[in-house]
């Protein structure tokens, strides 16, 4: 969960940094208002398309990572379940042996 929060903070930082750089570049440009507005229209479209593509890439990577993590945890859970099952069977056998020994000891005393 913390990794997801770090990823979203990272993405937010990238988007914010790109937007801030874009605005700073436009505001510091030495052009008349009409040219600046035209550039804003062209560049903002490109900027948002780039951001959309990057976010789509991040979504795909996140989905892949989540899938890999799910597969990993499923394998570990199955292995743990098998280990527990083996231990329970072993404990059952030990309990049965102790019960038989106790019965035999009780029979010898009586």
C-alpha cells in the first residue's frame, strides 16, 4: 500500500513539474499575446497527450506489477498451506501414538 502511495506521489510530482515548466516557459517567452495563445493551444494539446500516454504506461506497469505480486503471494500461500497440512498430519500421528502409549500404560497398570 505504501508503494502505491509513493508511485502516485511520484506521478503527481512529474505532472506538476511538467506543468510548472510549461507555464514558466510560456510566461517567459518573448512573443506577443496572439502568438503566445497559439503556442499555448498547440503545446497544451501536446503536453496533455504526453501526460495521458505516460499515465497509460504507468497504469499498464502497475497492473503488471500487481499481477506479478498476486501470483507471488498465491504461490507462497499455497506453499504455506501445504506446509501447515503436513505439520497437522504429523501432529495427528504423534497424538495417535501418544494416545496408544497411554492406553497401553493404563492397561498394564490395571
